[in-house]
């Protein structure tokens, strides 16, 4: 059985081999045909192209959702576990969400950047008081009539809709819904018919782990096809009963992992999206997986580490889990079973493992390329291709590449070439089977006395230490070597350890120049709201802590 090909159909191509259902030991063979991996399929240079047998979908998000709702009207589409709210596909109505951690300057930035005309939000979420935050940038809202806001700093914004309490200058959502009638629905349906799948549907702001966020502009075609191929690679198909596929999404919906890897996969394949809590909580996620009998679990590495460290982890029945997606940053093999790779700018997933991949493939690589996608590895300095298994910058081309950064042609030209190759900024390698291994970020690479050091490599090694719960490695400035390696370690609960113990653990196991000069024990890391470690902030903190 071909273990790397994602195509299927009438051309002797397999979908991906056997898939273990985990029900009474039954193994369902998803392959329509089987074949051995011949020498002609081996990769000979750091370039790979996905298969072309699965046709791309030229439909809008709305069209896909309507078709799925018609097929599965009574199936759970979205379940909000903590609130006890369930929406079938027939009941589902679209809602709008913004990043709940935005402060005033961040909210003002994104509203101005995209020319936002309307905002929909609750009065508050946790400690965030949205109306008060909005007033900092738009004080005119209090003295405006609903729908008639005229703001000096936010000139495009005219309407604010509240989901709960009605406040000055705003509409209540109930008012908006009651104002609509059949003529408005007719206008809406007519407008939907004019939409093209090549038009923008999602301006997805990047998480800002290395600087200010950028608005990656994704089309219907981008996210519809990426969601379709993600679902197929996971094994969610009608033939094996998608009613069994329940995906737990602790990641936020303003993040590509939640919006495309979760909600859009649901819209395309009819799987059920389970939201464990309004924001990530390790215990709540485990409860949701257990009680809702989830098949897949998507999250960032920090989320998985948090769940695995729960003191009552063994008490949860997780037997229904078949796999999942870990995304956001490089993942230590010790916590990885199945992984995908992607970026917001690529809609997001470009590489993904099969459920049938061997454990070594799952823990060493991010899988093989998805259909209709190309990838290559180039030397970031020379721009020339590198040999197989040689680190370089990963570049991607295909249907999945974003339209560009919203209203930012200069930044777009920096990352997308004239022939549409997207420069990911990630250091990676390709092997002879076309499997990709992510080593780290170009910007995170440490140059110590002329030696290139990849933090992810050291992190993966240190994760094998029995007392270490999590580790992040950064480069800190040094007057002699240029940079030195600093390991920021979070120990397991109840454990103690000294820096010399860590260095002794490294000696003879990794190259001497990779052994961290500085070892700092920490309780937490600076994170984005989507759970990614902000290494540039961590680096600043360590340099200040070490008085460098």
C-alpha cells in the first residue's frame, strides 16, 4: 500500500492505506487500489509535488455549508460543552468573532487595517470589557445613534451590535434579527449567487510571535480546498460514517487551526465540532473529549503539554481518540502522535501525516505534502536548492497560498515571489520519501561563533529528560560568540533539578557547542492568546534576567 500518496480514484492511486478504527479490532482498508512504493516515487532533490488526482473544489464557503446541511440536517454541527449548547447543521447560524484578548491599540489596528464597518461582540468576556475598550479608540460611540457612528480615529466603523446588553450607540442582536424579513433574505441569496470562490472570505491576522500581526487574505478557494484535503487526510469520509467523527477544538476560532482545521472541515465533511470551554482549559478539554467521545483533538503544543500534565489525566476515558493535529510551533516527539504543518498564509495546512504512518514517521516528521501543493527547500542566503536531508528554508506553492497581506503590498512581495512561491520562514528538510521535518524558524536560528544552531533540535533532546515538562531554547547576545544558547526549562510538578544536572545530561549526547551555556528554570512562558510561545519576548526576558 502506498503510504505517502494522498490521491484516490480510477487511476490506480491509493487514498492512504489502512486506517485503524479501533472498534473490536476491525481494520478498514480505505485504499481503492494498492501498490508498492516504487523507486520512481522516491524524491531525489529537495522538491516535492502533491498528487493532482483529487479535483479542487470551486465553490464558496456558503455553498459548501448549504450542501452539508442538506445532507446531514439533524447531525451535531457545533457543541459548546460547558454551556450545554448544541447546534445541528439545520439550526446553525453564522456568528462573527474577534480575538478576545485584544487591547485598545490592537483592536484599533485591525479595524483600520481592514476598513471594518461593523463589530459584533458581547459586553465583556472574562476580564475584557469590550465596550470600554472600543470607547478608547471610538469615544463617539456613546453619543451616536445605532448604525450612525462617525469616528475620527475609526472612520470606516458605523455599526456596533451587542450580543447581550444593549449599550449607547449600539444595536442588540435581537433587534438586528427582528429587522430582517423575507425580502432581505431574498437579497442575501441573490448576493450569494454573485460571489466567486476566488474572492476573499477571511482576513486572518497572524499571531504575532515575531512582531506585529499581518492580515493574511484567504479566498473561499483557499480554505474550502484546504479543509477538504485535511478531512480526507484524517480519514473523515462518508464511506466510514462521518457521524462518528467528532473533533474537539480548544484552539480559538480566530486562529486558522480552529477556523479551517475545525469549522471548515465540519462544513465540508459533516463532522461535529466540540468546543470544550470559552478559552483553553486543560481539564475542560479532557472532560469534553471523554464525555463527547471525540475522535480527534486539535491544539497547540502548549495545550497538549498542559493536558498531559493534569494530575488526574489517567482518569479520563480517551479511548475514542484516533488522532489529531498539533500546530503552531515545533513539537517534541515525546508529545506527538500525529502532526500537521502549515502557516496562516497557506490556508493553513500543507504537510500532514496519515493515520497509517508508522510511529517513527509521526514523531520525526510533519508528514507528506497535500495534493495540489508543491514544496521545496532552498538555502535562505543563496536562494539555491539544497540536497535531500539538508536544512534550508521551506517554500510552498499551490492553490493554498494566500492572495496576499491585506493592504500591504510591500510585505506581500517580501514573502511571495513573482512565480507564487511562498517563503515560510521555517527551516526544514525533505527526505527521499517526500516527508518533511521542521527544524525551527529562520529568525530563531542561533549563530554561535559561526555555528548554526536550531533551537528545536535542542528542545527535542531536552524533552527526553524525565524531570522536564517543557523547554524553550533561545539565543541570547554574547560579546565573544555573538550568541549563546539559553534553555528556559519548566520542570514537572514536584521535581527539582540543578543547571549542572542538565548540562551533565547533555554531555556526550549532543555537540558541545549546542549544550546550553545558560539554563533558567521558569514557571511560564510569554504566549500569544492562541498558545504560541513568543520567543522574541522570551529572549528579551532572558537577556534582562541574565543581565546581558
